[in-house]
């Protein structure tokens, strides 16, 4: 599957805000936004022009898509699925993104970033309800149990991450036992607990044009 393989810090600089794509690095003084708050490239230091209504919608869509690490076609399919569901389209849309297995692994503290969580899933280190799942876009459901597979619990990086995130604040819709390296989805994701500032209405407007 095609995916973005360029420097992810460049995406934050393009966006003009932190997207927390590099885990611990984003919280250190090595963060690209902290060191170079202007945009990338020769024109990056130039004055930012005022965005049109369409420009604001596009920027918000790109921010969310990049934050969750989803390519455009799949991102649009999530939106179309959200439109067909009962309820508020924007909230349905974010709930689908939050329900991705790679995001849930990140929320549980089994990875320091969504990209690292995606790698763990693809490499077969994660199981759902006792069954290995290596598809990052797999949508978890209420009462699903997500755990580090037994053969992977002793891996150095996984042990480091679990120790680092032992006291990580969790959203209310999941619970975790770091000793067992096992977590559970209690309810559907809660919109108010998404830590990234998102205006989903702008994305709804973008795809409704």
C-alpha cells in the first residue's frame, strides 16, 4: 500500500502546528516546530497569506488526515461511512478514526505515536480478543481486548514504551493493565477527549462542496 515516506516533521511545519507525529521528540526541544516555527522550503519564512474559506477547510482536513496517518482515498471512505450512519456526521467521522486499531494501540500507551503503533500492528505484535491482527485500519468495537502478543512482550522497544507510558492519562473509553500489557475498549470513543484541536465541521463542509 502507498504511504507517505518523507520527513514527518515537515508536515507539522507545513501545517503550522504540532501534529505529534514523532512521539517523545514532539515533547522535547528537538521538535521542528520549536526550532523552526516557519514553513519548510525557500518560501517558508515568507508572510503567510490569509486563507480562503476553502483553504481553511482543506487545511483542517489535511491536519486530521496527517495526524491519523490515513491516505486520502481511505480518509474519504471514512467520511462517506460516517454520512450514512445515524447521528452527527462530524462526530461519527472522528469516532471511526479513533476506532482504528493503530490509534487504540497508541491511546492505550503501547506506542509513543500512531506511526509506531502502526508499525507494531503491521509486524504482528498486537492481538485483538486473543487473535493476531496485523491490519492498522481494523476497527475495534466495545468490549474488544487489545494486547501485546506473548512472544512480543519481551522485546526491548515494547518494554521501553510500556515503562515510559506506565502513568499515561487514558481516555475514559479504554482501560489498560500495563503489567499484563493488555487493554480493553469500554465504550465507543468520546469526542470530547480527542487531544488534538479539531474542527470537524470544516471537514464536513469540505466534502460537502
